C-alpha cells in the first residue's frame, strides 16, 4: 500500500508490546504518587485556619498574607503559642510542688451562714443643697469668699470619686484653711456635706415586721460607715469585732424572711456636682458583716421609683488542716494565724484593705478618712500616721486613680488582638490605599474610553 509522503498514519500496537510502560500505568500500587504526611498536616492546618475563630489565624489562610507580613504573623503566633505552653508547664510544676484538692460540701446549715452586711452609698460626696447650708454657718479665712468656697467644696470628693477636671492646688489649700479655721476634719466635712443614713432611710421591715431603722440593736440597725465610695450607710456591719464575736444568722430565707427597706432619693436626687457620675439612685454592696466593703464586693444599682430585689448566694471556702500545716510560701496564702499576734476574722477583703492602707501610708504619709484604721495604730518613724488633708488627695489621684473604667474597655483585648490592630495600621492601610488609587486610575481610563467612543469627527470635504 502506497502512502503519500508527509502523511502520518498511526499503526495498531499490541499491549503486550508495551512491556516497558506496563509497570508505570498506575496499576502497581507501589508506583502511585504517595500522599505525604506533610501534605496531610498542611491541608489540616489550612482547614483549621479557615474554620477557627482564634484571633490571628485568619492571616494564616491561603493567599491572605504573603512575604514579610506572613513571616510576622507566623512569628507572633509561634511565640504566643510557646508562651502558652510554658504557662501550662509552670502551672503543672506549681501543682506538683503544692497539690491542692477542692471538695464541695452541701451539708452546711443556713444557721452556719451569717446574714450579710448591706452598705448603701450615694455616688457623690458633696450635695449642693447641703453645701449652701454649710457655707452659711462657717467662718472664712482671709481672702476667701462664700462664692469661691462654695465652688471649691466639691474638692472633698477627690479622695474617692472620678472627676472631670484635675484639682487646682490653690482650691485644695483654701478648703484646708476653711476646715482648720472651723476645727473640722475631712470626715466631719463629709458628714456635713454628704448623704447620711437619716437622709434616705425611711422605713425598715424584718421578715414582714416593721422595726425602728436606727434602734440600739447590734444587728437590726443602720449605722454610718465608709467605703471606697466615701460616706455610706450600713446594716448589720461590725468592722471592729474582737474575740469570738458570733455574727447574726437567721433560719429563714426568701422575700418574706429577710430585710426590706423603703428609702427616698429626695432631696439629694440629681443634686451635687462633686464627681463625674451623676445619678438619681444609690449603690448597694453586699459583704461579710466583719469586712470592709471593698471594690470586689457585689454591687447593685438602686434606681428611684422602682422596687429592687437583691438575692444573696453565699459561698464559704475553708482550708483543710493539711493545707494550713504547710508554710505560707508553699500554700500561697496567708491566714490570720500567720500574724503575730494572730488576727481574728482575717479574709480576702481584710488583706486587700491592708495592702491599700499600707501603700497609701507609705507613699502619701497620711491616712484617708474613708479607710478604717487598724486596731493598733500604725506608726511611721515612731509617730502615728496623721489624717490626710484635702491637699493630700493630690497624692491619691496621682498614685491610686481608679482605672477600672478604662480597663473595662479593654476586657476583650488580648495581646494578639493588639498585634492585629498594629498589622492593620502598618500593613493593611497602605495596601488599601494602593488599591483605591488603582481603582481610581482604572475608572479614569474607562471614562476616557467611553467619551472617546461617543465622540464623532466629521469628514472633511475634499475639494477637487
């Protein structure tokens, strides 16, 4: 059969003649392309990065980051993961050094749980209507007038309030001179200018039975007190107990077996400009009857014109004798028996109060009116620590300003979230800027092209 040159005609070939290719056709499992463990781990990692909500893992997805930016995020995540592993190891070593076992016992009688102390505070230390009455009965130092004293009296609130403005030293000195001239302490002035128990406590009931709110009773009575909010009013509060004083306990519970109080918010409602917080209600704190109401105490806001129900769920935590037998450095806690002489009723609020009090004494050299003193007066260089003046409130503002409001804004902020913010500031913003510039250039080109297509040029007539 003759074929034209240059034409290719395929020729049938038997499979048996392809012996050199038979083993590579995929029929032999050993010759198939193997799936490596690295490929499995890589795909698993990308799948995790795609599905997880962990901060920072978004930048580990495919084609999200490249080059230097990806290297930065790999370094950050690896470092934080290593620190997390180190933290777990340290906690495990701490547990091995001082093992602790916690057991929950539910057989405690309600009579073994003391009825809590209740402390109610007004959010402002200086009320306007009381300040007006106060300046009418005091003597003024040289150079002070009724108007500027009235304007500067809210400076008394710098001990424990958030203020909109920073205090002026001349105003503080003027208030100190006014108090010294009238033989008044800061606590005396606060009692004159702030809200006391008799101002808002009207009617009291216990288990549905009415009783005098200010009777001479060690348990069922309201007394004046202080807290980190300033002057307050407390029920069943015994801060200076000595020896084996048994706290008040009841065998009833619920709305019909506890304390009910009718209070009024007038005339102190919406009155007073001593702090940054303006409120028409009060703040209620619940704590142990022997403990000072620290900032960690549960807080409830009482609004005017409403009925507020406050439930209490007590928790009693105790250490076993085996734990108490360990040295304080090993059990990582301090009890009243570790002091010399031993301190009765020593709990976490007492420890917090002692730390704050000692630190204020050390840095400011004085004792603020709203912190209770120790039973044995502390000394500094052989002398009792003096009471703080209004000018000393500058020291408290500079060293112990309450930043809880600022920190609360960052409750959801973690270290890796901070890196995400920095990444967007230094990497994403320039990249987005370039993308917007590119889109603008493309839109200008498209507009010019559209106008070019719409324009027509008339043909010039050729004259012969």
